[in-house]
């Protein structure tokens, strides 16, 4: 069934549409006000148009894959709110269906979902688990955002195993609260301010960071050193005994840090080490889950069952925040009530999830992710020949272009300039990277972006980098 396009709400003059070079005068005024009154992550940082992380974008209206700013410029969004908007902004069908679901179940908005039993929660969980391979061996523990889902996973592993250490795989992003943050080694600056509060019981090993690999130059030559020598030897024999380790935590598809799916061998070896040592395997699928990678769940690509996997971002259907740690039954059988979340699993979020899952099925969105992925891949084939493009990579709609002179020479300023130029021409992208390799621009549009808008945005991208 053809997906309806409600971006027409904004499409008066064709898109992108730049009326006033951004940020225009009204935006400038809002930026001054934001700096005075707001202390969000965005306003706290640089919100002038300098080449760098944040864009000085003040939003008036959104529809599907389009964002209109307060100066009437209209942008094509290749970022989808870092995957929170997989189903497009203001999706009218999902919104209406969520309201109907809440009416059907007689619960609106929020509810003390941790205190009483909710049929809506039972039915949503059943529907979610139907999308998971071997869903019958898992249960769903709801929370509000990605970091909270990871905190849940960590607490679950520690409570279940009675062990106190975690081995975290470098390069992944796990969240900004202290437990998840303690597990993060993606950028030294993230750890710096809060070092004294970070847990000392986290040990770090090399993730599947193949484009930045310190062991081999070419994935073709991969000898699995990261698992054989680093994890098994330097970590589990030099630093911490396997029997002290509650869990491994990793992004099987490193998203914001790399946009790179781990090779199958890597995932299988990690699974073997965890299984051999009674260590739980936690996969963070906060960004890569819900269909982004081209399959519903990232671990489906590997045929490996994690003990716990976490999801967030678009999990609430773009209607309300929702995340979950999806945990094996055998673990939950053993645990008393050990963790909760006041707003986790609120009816509005559950309804958003249920409506989104129905929507995905109705419009065969996984097929669409792969169709749009092929459109991008076609361009990537040409872009790989460009001078400054080191790699253009990724599965599904989790893609990035990495600008480097060579493997060890990231072109960060060039990447920032490309991002600014794209913005000025009406295309929104987001940077990313790990360590000193902050050299990629992500291409992660909504699944619902009309093909012609994707093609137009890619034309502009191509023009800027060629
Ligand atoms: C892979 C991954 N894990 C965890 C998180 C944390 O999620 P949240 O910001 O919802 O707490 C993020 C957020 O960007 C993420 O991309």
C-alpha cells in the first residue's frame, strides 16, 4: 500500500525552500531568547551558525520529513531527530490511532503504570514480542528513554548474577545518566567532567570499530584480535576475572559513534565468551532497533540472542517517549521487584508504540527502509570515488559519509563545512564519530520520506561534496 505523504502540508513552493539565508532574523531573535531562558543541551551550546555540532534552527512547524523554521525556510530532514522520528514528524495516522487506542482501553495520557496492571501494557508487550525472534523467551520492562533502558539492563544484570563489574565495548553510546555514562568510552570529553562519579567497576574493551581499528588495516585481514587478545586476554585475564563480570554491554551496530555494523564473527565470538563465562550479553539497540538497520531488531542480522536488549528513540511511535529493556524470561523469573520507572509504559507511549507497529505492518515499512537504502547506496557508489570521502557506509537507513584524507587523517573541519553548506541549502544532517574521528555526517531520514525528497536532498549533498 502506498504510504500517504502529509509533508504536503508544508510544501507550498517546492522543497527545500530557502527564503532568508538561515538563520534568518526571526530565528536570530529566538536564539537570543533561548540563550536567556532555556538551558537545554542545544541552547547551552553554540547556537550561532558556526561550523560544528549544532544548527541554529528554530522550528515553527513540522510535517513528515520537512521542517519549517520561523523565517519560513523549509528543510528536508536527513536526521529524523536522531532516529526518534522514524515515522515522520506529526504522523497523522499514528497520532489518531494512538488516541483511539487510549479511548478503547479507557486510559489517557499518563497513568501509574508501575503500580497497577494495565491490559494495554500486556497487549502492547505481546505485540512487541511478536516482532522479536524467539519473542516467547523475553519480557518487556518499560522506561522512558534510552539511558534509562540501559540503566535497567545494567541493574538487571548485576541483580541477577550477583556480580558487580561490567565490561563495556568502546565506541558505543549508552546514555547520559551515571550508570550508562560510566559505561561510555566514545569521546574523552564526555567522561572528563564527571570522572569522580563514574563507576570504577567498568572495564573497557575494543568494540567492533573496524574503520578505526588499531589491530588491522583492512576488514579483509581481520584476525579477530579485538576479541582474542583484547577482550579475552587484556581485559578478562589482566584486569578483571570473568566470574566478577555481570554483563557485556555493546552496540552491535555502532550508530552515532561510527555508523558501522559489527562483523558477524565479532558478534558470534563475543556471544561465545559471554556464554562460556555466565556473563549476560546486553545489546544497545536504542538507535539501531525498530527497523532502522533494515531488520526490525539489529540482532536479527546475526542470529544471536542477547540476554537483554534495549530500545528507545522511535519506540513510542513519535507520539511520546518510550524505551524498554527486553529481558529473557529466565532472568526475570529469578528477580524480585528491583527496579521501576514512574512514567515508563505510560498509556500514551504504549498507544504510540502499538499504533506505530500497526503502521509498520500496514505499509510494509521494513521493505521501504531497504528500498530507500538502495537509493542512497547507489549514490554512495559514486561518492566513494570523491577525493575527501574516505568511506560511505551503513545498512538500512543508518548511513554515514566519513570524510578523511586517509584512515588516520579525519577531515573534521571539512565535514563541519559540508554540514553548514547543506543547512544553508535546506538539508539537515547531523555529525558524529568517536574519539578524534569526528568526521562523519549521518544520513538517517524518516522511513516515510517521499522518494523525490530523498533524491533532492542527495542531489544537494552530492553537489556540495563533489
Ligand atoms: C545508541 C544509543 N544508546 C543510548 C542512547 C541514550 O538515549 P537517550 O538520549 O534517550 O537517553 C542514545 C541516544 O542518543 C543512543 O544513540
